[in-house]
C-alpha cells in the first residue's frame, strides 16, 4: 500500500499497485456500542499498518494514524417515568440523580509506540556489520544526492518525521516512561569519493539530531550519533538476496577489495557498466538514509 504527496498541501490518495495499475483501497468495520462505548464517547485515532512488498523483499513502512476525532455519539439521558398521581410511590432522589449522571467508565487509550521504539533492555552496542534496512522497528529519513538538509517532501519523509515527533512528544509527556537513547546512523550511497561520503554520513546524522531537538527539549545526552559512511552492508545484503547478471562478481569485488574507491571503479566496469546501472536504479537512492533512527525508552525512576 503506497501513498505520497503530489504538491504542497495536496495528499495523493492511498492506493495499491496490481498488474501495473493503481487500485483504490477501501474497507470498513463496525464496532458494537455495548462493547466499545469508550470509542464512541471520546476522540479516537485510526492507525493503518503498512508494508511494501517486492519480488524478494518485504519492507515494513511507518504506520499512518489519523488525527483524533470524536464520533458524535452522545450518551442518551436516562428517563425516569413519573407515575400517575393515583399510583404515586416514593422516589429516592439520590438514586435518580446517580442514574442520570452515570456512564460506563471511559477506558483511556495509550498510543502504541512499539513499532518504532524499543525498551532499554533491547539496547545493544552498535555493530558496524549490521544491515540497518532489516530493522523493522526503526525509521529512515532520506536525502537527495550529495545533500545534508532534510526535505519533508522527499520520498515520504514527512510521515516519518511526524512519527518521530509524535513519539518523542508522547514519551516526554508520559509520567511512567522517558527517552533513554535515540540512535541515529548517518549513511551515504557508495557513489563518489569515500572521504566525502564519510562526511555526508556524519552530517546527515547530525541534521536529524538537530531536527529532533528543534521539535523537543531533548539534550545532547539523549543521542547516540554514529557515522555509517558508505552503506556497503546494505549493498551486500541486496546482492545476496537478488539474482541478476554479475551478482557473484559484485560480491567477489566487495569481499576482496578493501579500498572503497577502488571497489567502485571495478564495479562500474562490470558488464560494460550494466551491472552498476542496475544497482544504481535498484538501491542507491534508498542508501541515502539520514539516517536510520531508533528510539529506546525506559521507565522513569
């Protein structure tokens, strides 16, 4: 299920692609009032979990949640029948008042932050060999080629940025939990000079940190900034899971040539450049993450 922005302020409807054609998505569900009265009496949000499925890969996308809205349902008043005068019986006013103002208890909703946050117990030291794209409990913010500034309108960044703002705001306001660490790994694609790409990775991570701090009161101590540099782990993972002309040679070059710039030169020569073009079109744009971003929270002491 895909959605995206067409122009500023204009949202493209959600759709699926089937046989190269867009098809609209619609669904409905009924909630029984006697079981879900709390949902009718207070504002609620609807969240949709999303995945992107390709030939050999399934990626979990950021969930989309609507703004809280109230259904418009009003609790009907309890009408107390007044008997005719000749049939007058004593009426306990206290019980009548109690009956009129009584409603079922409203069950508070706690936002589900599990898709994009982990507990402190799940925290592990950074592994340089980790393939970040396999982590479904993380957010990814994308950058244009050779850029370090965050653009909300690029590759669905707006929804991801809104999600992290919502999560940080929720944890900040929570009386029981708080942010322990926000890990940000800056990455760059493998194109171009390695030293320049190392700079890109670090500056992209720092840009993401600055963005979060502009929308929160989090101090520097809450952040773990990691420069992932050129995303060779992601390239290897992609090649190992896709069949294409030159795949084995790509892995041989990566595994045997340590110098990143020399790797790129050799990869560009494979099959007259056809293999490198395939990689460029298939994965390089997605390697320009800010950032892989993961939030760890803990119980307040």
